[in-house]
C-alpha cells in the first residue's frame, strides 16, 4: 500500500516525494522499490512532527510548501495533492491548507470517525470536530438520535499543505487541550492562531484504510487498477 501511495504522489506536480518513517521495516520496504525514504525519531507524537524534523534536516526554506500525504490513502487522486499545494501557495496569509467534501448522508454526518469542518465564507477554518457540526437544532426535536438533517456539513480530508514556518511552530508546541479532547492535531494549529484555508476537493477521493474491512473494500475497488496507469 505504501508503494502504491508513493507512486500516486509521484504523479502529482511535487518537486520531490519523500517517505518519512520511524519504522525500519517500512524504511527497508520503501528502499526496495526505489523510494526516497528517511528515518525520523520514534518519539514524535504525530506525522506533522516527523515532517518538521525532515524539513530541518533538509534545510527547506521557511516558505517551502510541504504536502503531508497519509500512506493509508491508496485511492487519493494526485490532483488533490496539487490542489492543496496551490491553495496554500496562492494565499500568502494562510499557514496551512486542506480540503473537504460535502457530507453525503446522515450516517456519515453522525459517524465520529468522519471529521467535520466548519469554515468562514472565505474558506478560513473555524473548527474541526468528530461531532456532527453544524448541528441542526430543529432537525432533532427528540434528541440526538432523532437528527435527520445534515445539509451544509462538510467532511474534512486528512491532507495538509504546510509552510515550513507553520510546521516548525506546530512541532515546537505541545498538544493543545482541544487537540487532546478531539484527537485532532489541526486543532493545535487553530488554538495557536494559525490560519487554515479550506477548499472543496476538485475530485472525490476513495475510502482510506483504517481497518482490515477497509482494506478488503479498497482491494475490491482497486481490482485490475494499477497505480502507474
């Protein structure tokens, strides 16, 4: 799966694609298929901190745009990598850029594994939550389980573009209260006052892989499809 995601990322307009890991087994596997791969400290609490270490090691300039692609997203369209990077590059006042898609059904809206985002009309993120937000007060007259409205809600995609300055600030700050409560590291950025620009994804990504059942589903969707086609 890592090789597949790596080759998808190589199809984007990125100047370079690097795998960063703290696991020697992953490093060896990536080196075997020719990836540019770097080891990081095993003490990092998140992938953001791991990438920040790499940015320092490679002496990337403060305004360099880095896109963090998760290795468990084998159906991520490469166009979304380019979209996130462009969203940040075109907005000098933004520190981070990310993407979202409209919520498609009630089950998705109520699922705590689906992260929701609420943004200003300009696209600046106001909040991210595992809770169903925005909450339609009049759609759940009989309490939480009776909710039937989800229109106007957006699902956050776990794809981030950072400037190196923002990465360094995040890595130098411990997890925030909201981040610890929701288990969402982007809330650390919001509590620090960093600006996150949110765009609506130009393509719908396929499902990610968070469980064996997800893997079986993705394998069935990918049947007969090659990453280098």
